[in-house]
C-alpha cells in the first residue's frame, strides 16, 4: 500500500472519530436537556398537587369546624330546652305540693271535726243506753240475752230443719261422690284374686324318683324336710310330690331344692344340704327381682334397695290367704286413682299404699305388730314422714294425720273385700301354725321348729351341744304342756324333738 493511501485512510479515520464524538456529544446534551425538562415537569406537578391537597385540607377543616359549631349550637339549644322543661316541671311540683299541703290541712281539720263528732255520738249512745236501762230495768247484757232468747225460740224449729236439710243433702252428696270415686277406681283396675293354699305340687317325670327322694330308711326325705321346714307327701298324687307348709317361702325353697336335686341325680343328705343352700341363695336373688318388678309395675322408683328387697319378701307372705305383695300392688293402683280424683298427693298415696304392709316381711322374726314394724323400717331407711303418716292408720292404730291416710285405708278395705280374695278360716289355721312354731322357738337350745301335717305335728330340731337326750324328752313334755294351755285346737298335736349329733373329721 502507498503512503498516500495510508495517509488518506488515517485522515478518514480521524475524521470519522471526530464526527462520532461530536454526534455523541450532541446526543448527550439532548438527553440531559430532556431529563431536566422531565424533572422540572415532575416538580411542577408535585407542587401543584401539594397546593391542591393543602386547599382540600383547608376546606375539610373548615367544613369540620362548621359542623362542630352547628352541633354545639344544637346541643346548647337542647340543653336550654331541657332546662326550661325542668324549670316548668319544678314550678308545677311546687304548685302541687302547695295544693297537697292545703288538702292535708283541710283533711286534718275534718279529722278533728270527725273525732269531735265521734266523741259526741259515743256520749249520746251512752246516755241513750243508760236511759234505756232506766226505762226497761235491764242492763245491756241482760237485754241482749233476752233478745237472743226470743229469736232463738221464734226461729229454733226453722233453724233445726234447715240444718238437718243441709246435713242430709251434704251427706248424700259426699256419699254419692265417694261411691263414684270408688266405683271408678275399681272399674279402671282389675286383677284376679284367689286366696292361696298351703300346698304345692311338684311334678315328677318318673315314679321311680320317689324312692330316691325317700332314700334308705327315709334319710333323704327327713333331711329335706328338716332343712326346708316343709312336709313332703309322697303317695298323695301319682307322678308328683305334694309340698305342704303354711309358709310360701318354705314351699318355694323346697320346690327349688327338689328341682336341683333331680337335675343333679345324686340324692343323698350331703347333696341335699348343698342344694338347699344353693336354692336359698337363688331365692334371695329372686326376691330382689320380684321387688324390682313390683316397684316398676306401680311406678315408684326412688325407694332404697333394702325396702325393695323387703317388698319382694311380701310375695311369700299371705294375709287371710291373700298374697300380701299382690294385695299391696292392687292397693297402690286403687289408692292412686282415688287420690287423683280427690285432688290429693298421688305420689305420697302410692308409696303409703305400697308400703303399708312392709312390716309383714319380718314380723315372724321380730316382735311387734306389722304396723309398728313397718313404721320402724321406713324411718330407718329415711322414708319421708308424710308416707309413714299415710300408711300407719290403715288398721286405726294411729290417728289419721293427713287426707292420704283415709285413701290408703279405703284401698285396703276394697282390696281385701274382693270376692275370693281372702279366707278367714285359712288365716286362723295359718295363725295357729305360726303360734305353734313360736312357742317352740322360745325354749333355749331350739335350733329350728316346723309345724307340719296340717298342724297335727310340731317337729323341733335342737342343738346337740346344748340339749342332751334327757333334756330333749323333758323339752317335748314342756312344749306339749305349753301348747295345750295356750292354744285351742281340735284333736291332738304330736310334739317331736330331734337331737341329731354329727361327727365330722377330714383325712389329709
């Protein structure tokens, strides 16, 4: 390449650099001018907006101040109105007070005048009374007696007739109402009633079982009769055994024990004792269930567990041949219906009727009438006094302390009076059997006593450690003499004292 060309190229490059630099300078100046203009414009806009905000704030402040002044003026106006109203009311009260003061003064003046007139009237009456006494020659008391006597003589017959009529009409009305209440209660409640007997029949599947039950030389049947207190009649009915006892509890115990023995198959004295104990435990459990069923049936749910257990025992008690628990349940329904019709307390009446014979659950074990025993039991377990007052009068042993007691007594009479419900001769018979056992149990050393054979035999078991053979003979004679002197009975009663000695030892 020639130097000339090189020089031209260099000059061209320099010129290009110069032109580029100048162009760049121009662009830079232009950009700077544009940024300054934008900044200026933003500043101006901000200043304008700030002025607007300041103006708006001033206007807002002026508006708020105006509203505050307005509210202040309105509040002042309301306060002024209230003050005017209170001033007017105070003025009115002052006027009323002044008027009342004037009326009070006038009333006091009138009262003073009335007292003066009253004194004058009393003086006149006294003078008139004295004048009348002078003229008639009678004092005021004597004159009153004379007038009463005259009126009594004049209207005595009329008054007596009116009183008799009222008494007759009232009596008829009350009697009709009572008949209506009783009839309604009896029609609403119906239960079959048959007096209980003193025997139960236990069916046997096989006639040969009778021999097993009797045992060798009768040892099995003697053990069963001794442990349960019943008499077993083997030959009375084919394929069945008749269980005889005046106590339903004993009959049921014997029936359950027989059932267990026949199911087990091994019938011997030791097994009999075991099954009788099992039957007693089951029967006690069943008594509790019977009591629970009774309170559920009548709708009494707040009785203590001990009371419910005693109610269950009433299932195995009878009164004149009538089951006592059935009688109590029927009484509860009848009494509650009558109490509701009469507007009395139904809850108290129901409990009083249900528990009225609760003393009969233990009256064979503790001395005292069943009413007294029942009161003691109910008090012991915290039964309300109103319930005790409702049940204690059903035999007129205690006064009728509340209206519910009359209803309980009426229900007792109604339940007992149902045809077929009770048998008087049966009750006398059962009482004689109970008295027989009671006499024997009073002698020291007697362990158990059972009246059997329809009361023709008294079988007594004594404690062998306390009673020897000679004393057993002597005791039989003494008991027979007591029975002969204290009880009335047809025919004769056989007294049998049994002293059984057992020797037990264990081989280990």
